[in-house]
């Protein structure tokens, strides 16, 4: 543990411990992966203002997201196949997030089901929803989230059609993996992962298998899923979802200013500036590059969050300084999970917390809620490129 000091350390360990097809699934983008890389590198194009001779004592990292008090201003992003990074991965990640006092968001495409996570945690978690053509199934899924006590619904709007991810195609990704010579070779190099999977019954998509007519195994699930993402999904569908869900609603996948206005007009409680981790439209702007414009446009009407490219506490601070009220991290948690299970997720949270705390102090701030554009250097490349107004 002493040698693990940054998220990159967890990533290196996870790459050794997790079979290639599942590590690549977490650590990849679509097509050339240009937007996936830009999500990370654009953070480096934001410079911070260092302040000295200020009182740095009694620092506060507590904040709120959707009116919910959080120990840190970030949440675990919804990530599919989390239970393939580590056996029972969603349960372990949720428990780590609960202990840390931050929101955990369960994906529709999780391995552990809504009920699995609810049975193994004591506080409400958030649920991310993909809208399928089978509206009866979606209505039942929302009802299950309500019955489990989920305290927010995250509606993903940017996956009507799946972006092409070359690594997944080359690896022949499936959950559970098919027992081909290539997959057996991948798994043979990860004996600890294999042992964990042998000791759990959770190997397929727990929110779907057994809950959809005719889908009882992975073969039938693949056929169903390939036809179910709804290319006709529109803003009008939010009204239908609102009739089924009366709790806080978050819209995920907003990158364009016009879409941000529609999100604010929809009556949702929050939006997430996101390009799906660079996994959908390759060549789109990075999330951090789009953030300030959307905050300026609708930040007084709807709570603005962001995800994409967060790899450190400094990245969290930069996003908060540009106006995000909260950020989401996916890959840092997945690296931790693949490296060390629940303890790895806890380690990832601790790393980001420590980096955020120290960076905040060196910027001359004592309260995370007081971060703002005054903490960003006006000579930053991203500021000049996108004409970001630092006076707001």
C-alpha cells in the first residue's frame, strides 16, 4: 500500500490482475480514442493560481450534490460490467462509497442487481437508467429502483446507438467471457480474478437476466440487448419518466449548449456535462472544455455536474473552479477495484481526497464550496482557446 500514491499506481496493478478484455473495456474509448485522451490531457491545459501567506487551517471538503450532503464533492460514475473488474464489484464499490460518505451510482448494465446492492448497503444509492424500446421493462426497472430506496435517477441520454470501440471488438467482449482459447489465455494470467469469480454466483447482467421475458441467459441477452437501445429516444420521453419517478432526476450526456438549454427546460434537477468517457462520439470536445460554457448558460437554472477525465484531486478542483457543483469518477474507482477490490476503491477515494485537500490549501482556499474561477490562471491554454470568462 505504501507504494500506491496516485491513481496511476492502481491502474498498473489492475492491468496485471484483470483479464485483458475487461481491463480494456474500462480503459478505452471509441474509434481513435482522441476524445478519450482529450478528457485527460485538457485538464493539464488549465493552470492554477498559487496563493501564499494565507491561513490554511481547518479546511472543509464537505459539500452537497442535489441537496444531499456529501463528505467530498464527487460521486462514483455509473460504469457497466463493474462486477467483471472484480467479483461482486458493484457491491464492493458501493460499500466503499458508503463508508466514504459519497454517492455510488449503479449502472443499468451492472453485474450485481439493484437488489444485490441494496441488500449489502445501509444508505440510499443512485441508479443510472438506459431507456430501452421495451418500455414495460423500463417501468419495472424504475419501480425496482424506487423499491430499493434509490435516492436519485441518472438518465443517460447519449447512448441511443453504441459508439464503436475497437478494443472490445478485437477482444470479443462478453459477460461472462466466452470460453475461447483467447479468453482462456486472458483468464489464465489472472488467477486471483478467476478464484473470485469462481466463488460468486454473479456473472451476468443482474438487472436484466430473469427480468425480461425470454432472456434467461447470456446468449438470449445478447440478442435482446442488440435490439433494445432506442434510437428514437427524445426529450419528450422525460415527461413519461417523470410520471414514474418523482425523486431527483439527473440527465447525463450533455455536451452541446443547445442541449444544455433543453435539459434546463426539461425540469430535471441536474445535468452532467459528459461525452460518455470518450466512448461515444470520437472527435467531440472534452468534458472540461465544454463545462464553463454550459455553466454560464444554464447554471442558474439547473445544477451542473461533470464527468470525464478526472484522474486526481487536482482535476476535481479544476472542475469545481469552473462551476461544476459535483464531479463523477469512473475509471479511478475501477482501477482501484481491479487492483484491490473494496480496499482499492477506498484507496482511490483517499488518494483523490488528499490531492484535493492539499491542492486547495496551496491555492489559498479553506472551503471547497468557495472554489471559483479566481483559482484558475488567466494564461491557461484552455481559457484562451475557449474564451472562458474568469470574472464570473
